[in-house]
C-alpha cells in the first residue's frame, strides 16, 4: 500500500480501524502505515503558490520557510509569517495527486462492485458503500477550500469552549490547492513530555479530548474523523489545539436519534430494546431471526452484567456488536465506519494518557441527557409535527399509488408467493375443492380498494388539511376516517 501511493495509504489507514472486516493481525500491520512522503522540491512549491495566488511567497508572506514542517501523501506544509506578524502554516497540494487519486478511486470502485457481485462471502460487508464513502472523503481532502470551511464550522461549534483551540483560516491566501492556516504551537498529545506529566494533568487532557469527541457526535453531528495524536497539540493542561480538517464525518439527526436509542437500551440492560435498536440502525433491514439475535445479545450482555455504561470499555464492546451484526447479515450505514474509527482512536489515545481511562464515563452523561431531552415539550412537538407531515404526505400520495396499482392489475400480474404460512391454507382449499373462494376474496379486495380511492375527494382534501394542522392526532384521525369510509362503502 505504501508503494501504491496516497490513495492506498489512506485506504489502509481506514481499514486499520475496521475490526468488523479484518482480523487483529492485519489491523496491527495496517496501523503502521505512515503518511510521510518524499519531499516536493522548494522550487516546485514556490511555483505552485505563485500559480494559485498570483504572487511569490516573498510578496505574500513576511517569511516563508523552504524546509517543510511535514510532507504527507496529499500535501506539504511550510511555516510562514503574515505581514502583520501572525505565524501560519501554508499547505500546498502535491502536483499530479488529483489525477492519481481519481484513477485509483475508479479502480477501487470497480473492484468493490465486481467483488460484491461475484463473491458471496463479502455480501454482508456492503463493500460498495464503503468504497463510495471512502472516495467521497478522499476527494474532499483534496480540496483545501472544503478543509477551510470544515475548520470554520468546528471553530463555531467550539466558540464557547476554551479547552479546544481551532486555528483560524486566512482566506486571502487560500485556494483549493493552497491553504493558509494559523499555526498551532504545543506538544503532540502522545509526546514523551506529555506522557511524563503528572497523572492529574494527563487525566485532565484525556477527559478534554474525549469530551470534545463525544460533543462532536451527539451535540454537533459533525466530527473530526482522524483524531490521531499528530493532529492534537497540548497548548496547556487546560487547552488542546486541533488541526487537519480534511477528513470529517456527519451524523444526521435521525442517526443520532437511533444511536441514542441504542445507548438508552444499553443503559437499562434490555436485550429486546438493544436488538430492536440495532435493527433500526441497519441499512439493509434483513429478514433475520429476531429471537436468535436477541439470544446473541443476551449472551453478549451477560459479560457486562451489573456494570453501568461508565464502567465499560467502549472499543471492545463495539467490536463484539459488529461481530454479532455480521453473523446476522446486518449492514450498518457507511457513516458508522468513520464514527467507529474516531471512537477507537479517542479511546486509545485516552488510555495512553490515563491507564484507567474509560470512554463510557464520558458518554454516559450524554446518554442521560438525550433521554431527558426527548421528554421536553418542544422536542415532542417536533417529533409529532414530523409524524404529521409524513402521514400527510402518505395521504396525498396514497390515491395515486393505488391508481397505479390498479393499472398494473388491469394489465395482468404474475405473483410468486413463498411464505410458508400460506401452505396450510392452500392445502385446506384443495381438500374442500373451494378454490373459487380465493378468487372471490381477491376480486372483492381489489374492488374495495378502487371504491375507496374514488370516494368523495373533497372530504379527502379536507381530511389532509386537518392532518397537517392537527399533528398530534394524526394516527387517530387516519384510523377513524378509514373505518368510516369502509363502513359507508359497505
């Protein structure tokens, strides 16, 4: 992977955080992948800056160092000073890297597609979604304008938190190929001098980093997806500087709600709720044996019997859950991959600073907070309004969908039934020779649908308006209307 270049180095780094895909020995080896790359000559860097910004480094900056601070697979970083004396870092994208990455991503996408179609053993891993998510993330990393926007979004989210320092972006000297960002000073969080600090300081730093990570997930829905030690600088025992905002992830409100359901299910040690929450997270909604899943969850939970969320190591717990889901052919959203990577990195870093560190103690207050927030009236109203809108949308589209169904029935339909529950019914019908009954039932059902659809459209429109306005009573209204209409037509 190192020899294949930046795309495969990044892929290896992502795979090194996927215990649901690879065994431990592979994960250990891939975690050694380095991003240090051969340096781009100073003359080329200067030429690229001039092409992008229309002036030489000497004209743009008070000072500019030809010796790079770092040389990674995608870009190279140089120290510089603005004319007002502000210390900055200038990141310059490597020449030719975009074309190379695009070609490599096409190869990876095609491989994922062919593998998924022709290798049954990987059917449960959703390789195409993983490849697609990886491609989107890597393409975003190539665009320094996007990285700048990400940095400003993080700065806004942590504006009221003095423990996290997000550097400022200088847009006058930033393009898609060149990024000028405030320089962060301090020790890398895994530096020997940091590890040698008094335990109380190391514990505080571990908690600061973990609380920032959990806030990103459960409050902001926008997280730094690559919080390795090289991207975290200790400015003081009460402040951590964060850099490198190319790889980020987002958690939608819906996904946050579902993760909240899972956390709450764990907090009350309820196997049924955990199994249900895991299935709600899936993207493929497999036809699985829920009793079997519940039994696997129950056996899994026996290991944690009597222990609260704050007493549980999160990374091993996640690995076990992923193994259970894989056994039941349950696929998770692609966002979960980046999320688990971030969690593993955060817990690993915390454990290095504090041998007794437990991410569960940081997550537990958020789980409790999410439980209470759901009972707040404004959130209940928001949920009821959303349900009302969804029901109104269903009611508006239902007549058209039924009309299309009737058109299909008029053209003739070939139906294949596989349900084992129909076997006794068919056998009985054959024994009494009354197959005509089945035909009459189907005909009556189709006619009933047609008559329901054609019934009094004015009342239907009135009912739809009531749904939108009513919100909280939508389910009752829907049921009452359908019962009344059915009785009237009968």
